[in-house]
């Protein structure tokens, strides 16, 4: 199945005039102040301490693309509430929020392209089976790269949301760090059984540091083993690296609440286009401030990128 349909390519190639997107950096941000009327919001930014002009700012009412990636492999008692909650949340989105649906098993597969018609997305959610191997770790860099390409060619805000019930024991790769020497009590694999999953997360963080879209993860099924706790903590580390968020549900009752909170967070994001200087160090430290009149607002944003030079 092709990743992008012709009409979607046309959408992505619709670039707002006024600046060169190749020379810009898109930074997600959230205004955390209480929801009192703010009036016009003004942003100011620096890159590695030098002023960086804010060329454009896209607020919560602007166009948006949400790429939802399903990584569902297990108990339908967790999957079915998630399926219904997901359908409910998509139904609350405004018309200018386009939703695409992908699946993470055996590589990244597109089930429904983002577009104004949500019927294919909703039908695909209803039809998807929960089976196979976990795929989040194997596909997350690819899905963020796809979202990054969309963001670079349009003014839309773009986010990636994984919905998963994955277990570290259900990946094709073995992250369990089995004991190498059963007779040696000093074998490091005994003391650090989670080392392989930590190394995998660290590698993925390095891979996504150059990508602009935020990553969000809702894990439907908390598991309390040492390795799965390290895995679930690693998903939080990975999403935090992109200024996204991760939530692990400890009961079935928490699933609708977690999905609702994640969609609210995604929808409330700002996206700021910052001008890159002609020369810059690829490890970018970012500071952003927001103001309503003379009042500085409480802001959450991404603090660093490590860009890859072409």
C-alpha cells in the first residue's frame, strides 16, 4: 500500500509563501496558563543563545494532521475500550484536523490516509485485529520521519500518536538480556537485565532528535515486571525527547481518560517556525518565551534538537 495518495501529495506541496521552509525549524509549544482570555500571544525565541526570528506561529485552531499508529497485539478486554474511546475522540476533532491511521506490526503499514473524510479511518479502527508481535520500537523512527516530511512541506501542525498494549517480551528482537553465565553470580546480565532495552531507547532518542513532530504514546496495559517497567519508562523518555507525552494505563477504566487527555494535549499545541541562521551548530539549544501583552506566560516546549547536516 503506498504511503501517500496523489491528493495527499498535493496537500503536502501546498506551501504558504513568505519564507524558505528548508531554513526553518518547527518547534511545538504549549501555553500552560489557566484558560482565561489571553488576547494576542507573542513569542520570542533564541537558538544557542542568539535571537531567532519567529517567522510564523500556528495556534490550536490551525490545520492539523494526527498520525495514529496502532500497536495492538493482546487482550481484547483492553483493546475494545481503546477502540471505542479512540472513535469517540476522533469524532470530537474539528473539521480541519485530518487523521491518518497506521499499523505497526511487521513494519509500518498505512490503513487509512489522512483526509477530510474520516469514514475510512473509523472503519479501519473497527476492523483491526489485535494480534502479532509488538512493533512500536521497530517503527517509531519511521513514523516520525513520515510526519516530519509532512510538516516540512505544509503549514499544518503534525503529531504522531501510538496506541499500544506492547510487552517487551513480545518483540521479534530479544531485549531480555539473558544471563550469559548461569554459574557466575557477578555476571552483569544478572545485575542489569534491562540494559538492552535501555540501549535501544537511547539509540531511538538519538534517531529522533532531528525530527520535528512530537510523539505521544498511550500504553493500554501496565505490566509490573522489571523489564516491562524499564520499557514503559523508556517510552516516556522517548516521547519526552520530542516534547510529546506518554501515559500508561493501570486499569481498563483509565483507558478512555488517558486517550481523552492525550487528544486534548495534541490539539492544544502551538507550532512555531523559527528562522535558522546561515551557520549553526547542529546541536541546537532552544529557549522560547510567550507573552500576552506585558505578561509572560507559562510555556512548555522542546529545548533541543540535534540536526543532521545534508
